[in-house]
C-alpha cells in the first residue's frame, strides 16, 4: 500500500527524496570527517601482482613454485586482515600441503613428457590459491553464512563449484566474511564483526560478497568465488576496485550454496568469479561451467568487438534510491567515449521507462510464498525467530543478530503489493526483459552505473537501504552482467561501470572487460 501511494505521488516524492538523500550524505560526511582514514599498504611481493592465468602458466613451466605463491598470499592475508577483517577462516596448513605435493611432482618429473602433461590435463588452475565467501560450502570448513546458529556447521561435501575449482587444480586458501544470511549490502555480522574497505577503512566493502571483494582488492587473493542475488558480486567489486561477473542463469550450478534459492530466486541468484585481472574472468568461468558447457558456449573463441552495438543509461529515476552522482555518471560517459573512439561506433543513450521500477521489480521477484521465512533462515531453519523480541534485545545490546537482519525478519512475508499490482509489475518486468533481449541480441551491450556513489561510510546503508537497485535490476531481469573498475577518484576510492548483455553473451562481456582494463588500468592498489 505504501509503495502504491508513493507511486501516485512520485513527482512530489522525488523532490523530498532527493533532499533526504543529500541530507544523509552530508551528515555521514560530517561524522566521518573526524575519523582517521586508513588504507592497506601497496603489495611489495611481485608474486601478488601476477594474474591467476599467468601464475598457472609459470607453475606449469616450472618457473614458479606453488608453495611460494601460496606463502605469498598467506603472508599478505596476515598483513592486511587485521585492517580489513575480510578472512573469517583459513585453511593455510592444508593449502601448503597441497602446494608441496604439486611442487614435488613437478620437481621429480621431466617437463613435456606424457606423464607430465597428463598430470596438468584438465587443471588450468593447478597450484593457484583461491578464496570464497562464507556461504559456498567447502568440505570440513565452517559455513556460517554470518550466523551464530551456524557457527559450528561443517559441510560433509563441497559445493559443485568448489569441486570443479579443486578438480582444476586450484587450492582453497580462506573463507571470507558476509552479512547475516547474506541478505544485506554491508558485510557485518555478530559472529565475525565488520569488514572494512581496503581503500578507506571508514567505508563499507559492500555485500554480500564484501569480505571476498575486500580481500581481493587488498591483494590478499588473486581469484575468488562470490554469489549475487541483488548485486552481491558486482557492488562489492565496484567498491573494492576489482572485476566480477554475474553469469547467465543456468551456466553455473548453485548446489552447495546456502541459503538455497527457490521460486524465481533461482533465476536471480548466480555464483560467479571475482578477480583483480580481467583475463581471469574467462579462466574461472570456464572452470565453473564445466568443460562440456564451456565448449558449447565457445568461451575460448575470440570476440570481434568491431561489430559491437553500444547502448547506455545514466541512472534511475526512483524516489527509493539516490540519483547518480556526477563522478559515477561521468564514469559511464568515459567508458562510452572509449568504445565510440576505438570501434567507431555510436553509443545510443536509452531511457527505459520500466527500468525505473527496479525497486518494485526486486521486491516482487523476491516474493516466494512457499519458501521459508527470513526469520526461519536466521535460526538455520530450526524455528521462526521472534524478531520483535530480538529488536528489543538489540536496543539493549543483547541480541546475536544484526539490525538489518532483524528488520528483514519483521517485514518479510508482508508484501507491499496487492494482486492487481503484482500482475501489472510482473507484466512490466517481463516486457522490459523481452525488450532488452531483442535490443541487445548477441552483439549489443548496455553500460550502466554500478552504484549512485562511491563506497558509502559504515552504517550509511541503514539510511539508504534501496540504493542497491542499480545492481538488483539486472537480477530481476536474469541478464548477465560484468563489473569493471575504471580507476580511482580524487579521494583514492574505486569507481566503475556495469556492462549488461543478453543471455549467453558472457564471452562478449569478458572481452569488453579486458578492453576497459587496457584503457583505464583495471585494478589499482590503494594509495597508502
């Protein structure tokens, strides 16, 4: 009902919402003006500056020891984690043992022999460490999902994506922080605490893959796995200056992700790669989808970007989220100008009217009546948490749950739409989906702001909870999206852009990411 009223008063509400968001922005800037900024130090070990693709080749050629690479990242994690609180569990001992086994084989076998090549066959990531967020199951390691109820939960088998990474020779190094139940866009929970941005510890890492993005952005990991149901890969990647891909639905298996997706959420939730170097997106994606599908999708085939058709939007017009800041809008324009110049194409500016209902689309798409309530998820599906009681306990500092989680538990299952509104919104969402697929086809991409601002300050999302609409829109439309860094702003904070494609154009999006990396420099370390 509230959303319906606001919709009818939209022009007037837009004026007041803009004033509200400006007020929040200035209040938090004033508060944190008196808090000392800290960033992680630039990595000095050259091994930390190798892409996973290059590191794997060097290991194959006997020019790099897997143990040396693993040790370099262990040392880096120990150096930065006290600052950013990204790693919540490590598997250093087992990782070093696995790396030693790989090095011993290489040392004791002559290169280019059949036995040597057979050992490496099907292992494009042999000897390379990786990390992943605390909601993707790894056999024997705690999968808490940021919940006290799951603090001792150890899966007895790997998620399929973890299994495929291990089969490809990659080595699990650490598990990274998430918000409670992975349903908030600041990575904080009562079990492990708050993750901090490596470029400015006063600011958030994003969520829900925030710990993962912070660790990779701090050069504490080279590749990682995240998941994305409303921007949980792309938003943290944007805030931490790295690359991330939300693949086409159905490409990457979700088995072993907690919580499991149901209903339309299956179309929205994706597991995908996160990395500092664009070339690693393709390498990891090929592993995640499996050899058979990778061949069918022709992921290894080159992409001719000279046939690119270019579209862009500069933001959303909604009272529920901030308008895009000048510097974030300018990032989109710079990316457009780059492609226009390089490929002699004309970027076409779009204003898709239904896109401005991103918030409504997301809230509706997340409604799955047959799924457990959020209050039940908060107790690891054992019972429905009394969230009103928890709110009182939170006020006096006695709750084991976060405020965003408690609020989500209270409002969950209370739809803001009546049946007529739902039917209308579903029709609009599906129409927008059809229009975009018909527009983009297999050679078109849409550039779009990643977020209305650079990374906000801690707790600021509580006052701007729906700003994630800029990423969530593309989950509701089930389209593949790649997040690309475009450098740092004058305050040393990452800024980036999203590129959206039609289903199955992941290879095109990755090629585009590599182009943007060449043009804008890709990941850049924090300015210490």
